[in-house]
């Protein structure tokens, strides 16, 4: 506490719903030492310097709920932890991660705060926290800080570590439908959408429905053409060639002009169109042969290249390409003109977030210039038009212009190749007219097509292609979810999980579970060590066979990791007894703080789900109002006040009456089974074991297990002698 500095004691990743919010955050424990006595208004010039360094902070509203609200707080006086929250969020925003959640709260130790920051990607947010700390200290100590360099560093991290825009559009669309997603590669675009047996997987614009055979066919342009032609789809005449001389022979046979391109190329590399001389054909061959495993020569189709996107057999978007040209000014080289007239467009850039790419004078461009008697260093005369690329970015949205007959043809082409998502390239003079009447043709069918051109067209309306992918994978009523049951409380979690796993297994479901007893997948005890933690739970959710999942979430797991799932079908809270072991690591000192942590389990219950609560624990009863789903109370004593009141309101409850475990819907009771059938020991039924049974039965009942199945499950359960703390 003798320092005037911001020191990170620890940074804790909370990777799921947590005490702060529903989304992943980084929780930084920040020690500001003597700065506790120096709020921002007591540091001369601090407000002005911070505002000058990061002027975009003007947009932060803070507690005043008005533009400039946060800067007003700085001017009036606030503490470094609060400033760190806002600066970190703004640095992330400037790096391309807009919006986000942030909070700063005092701990029980003077000068130590918890700062929670929304973490789209952990490494990026961790770096932003450190950059934010450096900026704040620079403003405080009146020394320089290169904000632009900091933002550039973070932007590079975003580009390399976060999901690409195509994948992100699909994940966002899934989120809009409340379908969960799990990123399977830390720095890649392989994503699982949905949980367990309900999951689907995507890899950018490919899905687990994308056939490997179909993808292989699409890469073989000659085979693709053959299959399309056999089904009556118009394709350009052509053949594969083996040498430059053979390419010219093919061109003569087909008739000039021709197209030369790789057999299995992509992204337009090595494609040359409108070739009219032997020299042009042979030069094009020499480039195309290095871009693939073979070279095709095809009849040149008059018109403009279009990219049409087919998803699930439906045309969902279309873009038109354009030639890249510059206009001479009599003093600038071609290379200079490209930078002055084309690359200056802010839509062009090197990252996936730029809808248009930077234009360079590559081999294809050099050949195109040579055809015009020019090089990159030539100075074209004023007003002389120079063609740089014939195959340029598809930047013009034309979805609404596509003729229905053409839409049918491209859908047919995707089906012939076997692709569920396909980028179909065709050449036509007018996309609003049928291909047949203008001599147009389909030239390629591509797997894994880029979605960016449709999300961010250079000209025209963006198309919801991410939504189309999600709707293709998940029909209207599909949620991508399996029943997820989360159990929390001070005691009893493991016992409840054991019983519930048994009850669900007798239904024939493949049940996954991550509990203190270990990791279970179906009948297999995969790991026998304590698995009541985030990583084990994620393994269950990623198991394709899992038809239901049970998770034990102790207070330490919620406080130190967050929940492994976004929402759950059933949330169970057993009790709130003590805060033992939570003070040092989590600064949880009383039951009020524990309540705020354990409520996370009820906050995430789906509106069609249920919260199962111990009616005998008054603090647990208070959580009933937090549930979006149904509330089912349980207690041994049927006269427990909360239970009685709940029954009066026609709620469901589970209790013991006259030695029988009883299901109740309002005042209607159904005796299920004698509790002695569950526990038959010399000492009778231990109260905590009966409570565990009631909670498990209530959860199973909420999952629509019939009374007959419940009886069978209870009577066949073999209890293990465990301590009351289990």
C-alpha cells in the first residue's frame, strides 16, 4: 500500500456466466496503493491529459447516462480502477471490438478493486488491460503514450486471434436465436454450434454437412464441368491441357478468345480471360500451372463474372465483379495510379474485415499490362484508361436482380456437386435475364465460399448470410440444446448429481456429467478425479453422444471460472450454509456475497426450464423471483412455509408425507414411494440424503420423467455411504 501505482494482483478468466454478467469477462484484481487517496480530481492536469490522449471516451455515458458522463466523473473525481475499466473498453473498441460490459468494485481490502471487462478473446482483453494501465499511468505522470501504436497492437491481435467476419456472422446469428456456440480452436474458425447430441459444426463457410467428396469434386474444375454438363447446366467448352503448346492447340480447337486457369485453383489466382493470341495463352499457362495441379483452357464467355451464394439449396446472395482500371494523368506511374485511385479506398485492406483487397502488380497484372504495352513503371498519358485486372473483387450486390431461372440453375449446380453451401461463379452480360438467351455459363462451383463480399459489399445492401447458414443447420424449432442441469449450493451437490444421473440413465439417455465424483460419459467413468470444474463440463458439452448433461457448480467454480454453459434447462440450489474457504481467493465474506454468486445458476435458467429450490432455506427461497422458468420447491417437511405458500399458488413441489416421497401439483398429491425404499440402513434415513433425493426427483420430474420411471429409478438406486458434506 506504499506505492502510487496500479498493480495487477491477478487476472481471472471467467469464461461463462458469472457474478458480473452472462458473458465471459476477465476479472482483474487491481491494487492502487496510495492512489486510493488521490482520486482523479486531486491530480493536476490529469483530466485534460486523459481526455486529450483518448478523446473517444466522450462517448462513455457511465452512471450519468449521458454522453460525456464518464469524463464528467473523471473531472469530478474518481479512482484509477474505474478509469481502467473505461479505458480498457475503449481500447478494445478502437481495436475493432465495439461495446462491451465493464464494472469496477471495491474489495474488503482498502485500495484493492475488482475490475471486470468483457472478454471476446482472453489474450486481447488481457493485453488491453495492460495497455490501459500504461495509458492511465502516463496521463497521471504527465509523460507521453503512443495511443495509435497501442491500438495497432491490439488490432493486430484481434485480426489474428478473433473469429473471422464470415464465421462471426454465423455465430452472431446463432446467438440471435439463443443457440450456444463453442469455439474449438483458440486461433481458428472451427466452431461448434449447439451442445452435445444437438450440435453442428462449422469451419468458416463449411459445415459438418459439407461432404468431403463434394469438396473434392469442386476443386477439380474439369470434373465439375463434366457433371454439370451431363445434367444440362450450361458450362463453357474446354479441356485440361498438359503444356503451353497444348494450351494453344486447345485454344485453336475451341476458338478464340479463351480463358486459361488452374484446374484446382481458388480465389481467382492464375485465371486469365479474353486471351486472343498464342503469346497470351502461353504466358497465361506458365502462371496458371504454378497455381494448381493442372491447367484448363475454356471458351471465353462474354459478360461479367458473378458470384452467387447457395445455402441449403437456396440462392441467398449474389455479387457482381468488376474490372479494375486506372486513369492516366500524364505524370504518375501505373503503380502510383493504383495507390492514388484504387488502394486509397478505405474498404480495401489486408484483413478479413476489409471487403476489398489491396491491388498489387502481380504476375497476372503484369501480363495484363504487357498486353497494353505497359509496365508498372510506365506513365500513361492523361485520360488514358489502363486495365489492371479483369477478375477483380466482387463488390456490387445484385441479389435482387437475379433471374429466377438462373437462381434455379445455380441451386441445381450446388446439388449436382453435392455442396450444402456453395459459391457458384457464372459469367453473364445481364444477371436479370436467363443465361441461355445471352450465352452465359456457370464456370465454377466452390466449397467454403467467402461470405464477406455479401456481408460487406462495396456497393449495395448487405445480406444476412450468417442467418441463412444457421437456419440451414437448425430448422425453425431446433434450439441446438440438450437438457442441461446445473447444481449449486454449499452442500449436497454431489449427492444430488449421483441420484439424478441414475434417474436419467434409466430412460435410456446417454448422460454426461462433470461432478466431484469425476467425469462421466454415458456408463463410462472417464475420469475419477474431481471434475466439478469448467474444463470438464466443456468436454461433456462437446461430446456428440451426450443427450443430457449434469454439472456440479460449487461456489469456488462459479467465482473462479464461471459456468460452462450459457443457459440451462434445470437449475438446482441446495442451500446457503457458509463461506468457508472463499475469503482469501474470492473476497466472499458473508452469505449476502455468497447469495450473489450462487444466484448465477438461477439467472441462466431458460424460460421453458425450471429452478429447483430448497424451501427449507430462506436465502434459497429468495432466488425464486430470479427464475425465468418454473419454480419447483422441495423440503422434507410438507408444512414448510415457503412450500405451503407455493402449493397455494398451484406450484409444483416435492416433500415427504407419512414416510412417502410425494409429488404435488398445488394441493393435488401423488405419493410416489416410501423413502425407506431409497435408504435402508440401520440408522434409518439421514436428512441430508433425503433432501438430495427430493432435489433430484424434482429435477427429473421437471424433465418430464413419469412417476413410474421415478419409482423404478429410486428403488434401483444403490446409495453409497457418504458424509453429510457431500
